[in-house]
């Protein structure tokens, strides 16, 4: 399976990644609400535990949209999907260390981490929107660090970027009538 076929298989399996981004945006929105209503620490827990639900809920949503919610077993990009999770865990570790001493840095670090992960998703799905989303998230994280933005603004920024981007992806799928069909096995 070549890279183009592997990307096509990923797009077909996961609705171009739109369902994962939508669920992630909702988790960020819940975290934003909890930072406003409770605390940065409580909000970090919402993001952490909600983050654990992103993949399973995105699979359910992908299936609701008529996608299989999985890729073919021989897809060579499946390892990249797993490896990108390591980036997430490293970022989470750094963010949680910051949470204890400088809580305002939690969300900028998470924006940087998720932004880097989305850069990898461009290779996974073959869609340039993931580069844009990654850069926009990283810029928000850098700005949050540079000018010490309040946690609710950086969390809200993450939610807004992901929700708007998910809607753009969903719209692009709707315009094309459906995500790419899986490649035929040879």
C-alpha cells in the first residue's frame, strides 16, 4: 500500500478525521467551561479524562456518518497514529508539571502539544488543513506563554480552533458527498 492509498484509507475510515477533531473541540469547550466555573486544576482533569474519550467517541460518530471507524489492518500509517500519541503523553507530562507551579502555563503547553500532533495528522490523512490547524494552535500556545493569557482564553482558543476546523472538515466531506473510499486491496 503506497502513502496515497494509506491516507485515502485513513480518510475513509475516520471521516477525514473530522469526528475526532469535533469530539476534541467539545472536550476543550468543556474544559473551558470548567476553568471558568471551577479552577484551572479541575479544568485540566476535564481535559485529561475527556481526552481519553476522544478516540472511542470519534469512532462512534464516524460510524454514525457511515464510515467504518477503522482503517485496514495493513495500513502502514497506523503506526504513525500510535506514535503521535507519544507526543501527546510528553506534552501532558510537561503540562501537568507546569500545573503545580505555574497553572497559567497548562493550556499554552497543551495548545503547543496538540498543534504538533496535528502537523503529523497531515501525513496521516493527506489533508493540508491539518498543517493549518497545527500552526494556528501552536501560535495560540506561543501567544499564551508570551503574554501570559488567562487559562480560560487559551482553553477557549483551543476549543474554537478545533470546533471551527472540524466544521470545515465536515463541510468538505459533505461537499464531496462522502470521505474518500478505501483503496482496493491488490
